[in-house]
């Protein structure tokens, strides 16, 4: 299991770095992260799970757009 987690972490690392290179609204991101931590601290498992899922999915959609724009930019040049 540890090996699977390590592989997943390695595979996700490049996308995490890419996401950090093209930040959106940092204030909004900070607020979302704080809300996620507050939810976790309150031990509301269902709410925390949903917030985390929404955050991951939103970040994934954003990265897809960034990657598509990068590919379009490369194809145009």
C-alpha cells in the first residue's frame, strides 16, 4: 500500500507543481483551505469529504484548462 501511495504521489507531483505555477486567486484559495481545515477540525466527516472532493475536482478542471491552453499555444508557434 505504501508503494502505491508513493507512486500516486510521484505521478501527481508534476500536476501539483503546474497548479502552483499558475495560481488563480490566492486569497480565495486561502479561504477555501481555511474552510476545509475548519471542517476537518469540527470532525464533520461528510462535509470535509465533500469539500475535499470539490476542491480536488475544481483543481483538476482548472489544470485541464491550463494544459489545453499550453498545448494550443505550442501548436500555434
